[in-house]
């Protein structure tokens, strides 16, 4: 479940993360995408247990507010499941075509299918391969494999 968290008052209170990307001057790093869901606990279970995302944060920083942040394996970009933040309100299930780039699409499909995720067949769209799935609210995701990428 969630817990209350306090914002560090000073940068010295923030632990060092050597794996975090460096924010260079002029850079705009996309690191968090809100995914609209109707039931945060159900979505958290889907993304962590079935999709294998790491649960980074599950906090209630203020009354009526909850933030769950999850990161796909190997990704620098995370998703957030939110409640109580009007500036982030979206209709549950309205997010479309979030892409997860994978090295081996068939292995990734089988891994998700083995965890109970309904993943469509692999489609070849001009040399780029896709397999689609939905979360419990209907937000859509694509496994994407580009064979030329390392």
C-alpha cells in the first residue's frame, strides 16, 4: 500500500544514484509517463506482477494523493499511476500505443503470455515488428522490435 513521504529539504539528503542518466545542459529527458487507470492497486499488480515492471515508488505525499511509479526492465522512462492530482487527470484506459522496445519480440511475448498477459500475434510492419496488449483499463501497449538496433 502507500505511505507518506517527505520531500528532502536539501540535496545532501538525496542518495546518489550512479545508474541515473546525466542531465546535460539543454537536455530534455522524458522520464515519466502518466497512465490513467481506474484502480491503482489492480494496475500496480498488473504492471509489477504480470509485466515485470519494478515498483519504484508508492507514496501518498498529501491527503487524497497517491503516486505509484513503475519502471519497465532496462528502461530509463517510468510510468506513474496517480490519484488526487487534477493537472494529471485523464480518462482511464485512454492512453494509446505506448512502446516497449525489445531485443527478441517472440521471447518477450512468451514471457508476458506466461505471466497471464493477453498479447496479440507479432505483426511485421515494414521490417519493424509489433505485438500489442492492453492493461486492465484498456490502455494499449506495443512490444516493438527493430532488428537493426543493438
